[in-house]
C-alpha cells in the first residue's frame, strides 16, 4: 500500500489537505471520503479500518479536509502567506461544492476513472448537495454513513432555543456582525458564527438535505440517480426518531433500485468496535453492484 499526503487548491484558492491510500498496482476505482461537522481526514477511528478493507478490496481511498474541518481553522490562500479563518464555526454550506470539485479533479488526475462519494454525518449532506449541483458521469455510487438532520436535532432538543438563536443570528447579520460568534454554544457543544447559523439553519437553507424532523422536502435526495448505500449505528445519538425509523424515511426517497440501507446493531455514531464490520458491509455492497475490485466492465 502506498500512502501520499496531498494538497489541493480550490477555485477560490483555499489550500486543503488529505491522505491518499493506493494499491501498489494501479486501480481505476476510488472512494472519496467527506468528514462530518468539524471533522477532518484523520481523526475518526473507522478510517483506519476503511483504509485496510478498501485497499484489500482493490479500491483507492482518499480521505480529505473541507473548509469546514475542525471547529476553527486557518487556511493558506494559494501560495501566499495570507490566511483565511473558517472551520465549522464560519463555514458556508454551499461552498462545499468548491472543495469537492477540487478533490475530484485531484482524484481524476491520479488516474481514477470511477469514483464513489462517501460522506459521514454532515458529509453526507454535502455529497448530496454536490451531486445536485454537478452531476458527473464518473461518480458511480454514493455512501451515506449516518446522515444527519442537523436542523431537526436542534429543534428536537430545544425548539425555543433554536428559534431564539435564529432570531439572534439574523439580527446580527442585519447589523453587519455576521462574522461574529453567537454568544452561546449550540447544544452546549460548539460555537458558530451568526452568518453560518443562518446559512445552515435559516428558512430555505440549502443544507436541509434530510428534513426528517419536519417531514420536509427530500427533493435533493430524490434527485440522486446513482445507487445509494445509507446506514446508521443502532445506538446513534444523532437520529430524530430511532435509527430504524429514520432509515426507513430515507429509504423511501432513494430512487435508484440498487440502493440499500442497513443498521449496524449496537454501533454508535463513529462505529466504535464495529469499524471492520461497517467497512466490509460497504465493500460487499459495492462488489454486488459492480463485481470484485476494479472490474470496470460492469460499471455503467
């Protein structure tokens, strides 16, 4: 196995980092992994298992940062010394298209002809949104690992706090203070800027991909034409109802007949103790779709 630390520049000149894992022999099928909120290309333990299982199964694996990595992060602007501060606290959801675009171009330049997009948690929302903006023929499947209804979670645990935060954030944006952090942590866990809060949770937000809580419009998910694999751990803490109920809701909106859903019993949001089982389940589904390893003849 070959491991390469890699960097790309987005079209708006942000420098992003990632790790590429490849076979010694050349593969033409690659899996691009997008992390969840404040996630990065290395922290989640399930990535270790995925690297080994995916490589053993004949796939390249690219785990990457987006501009929303970690809670607050500084990004180099191109080849200059200038920095731009973003991270999850200042992220604007729809700019994920620029990040995914850059990584896909990098992957293609390495000779990968067929690409599977994989998103964990909020990364799944980004992947679905991207495919709605830029349908590309070399993206042949989508893996949604524990997709989250982020706005629904805030409303579920405290609708009053959510509504108060949204009003406060909207007022701050109007006052020209959109770049400032809201005074209180969201769900007592993370800070976010007023502009980012409105962007992700305001009315008509483009980030509202899985509106399970309000039984909303799943049009973006229904627009996905490639096969989709969606799954949850049986002990998730990010589900609106139960993992089974939320997965049934998502399944109703998967239009490709080769799509599949499953639950990993007793697993949490990062599949602690079940990393190999999750990785193997993903590979088994891919192989049932397209044949073992890099058998491109079955990929349409």
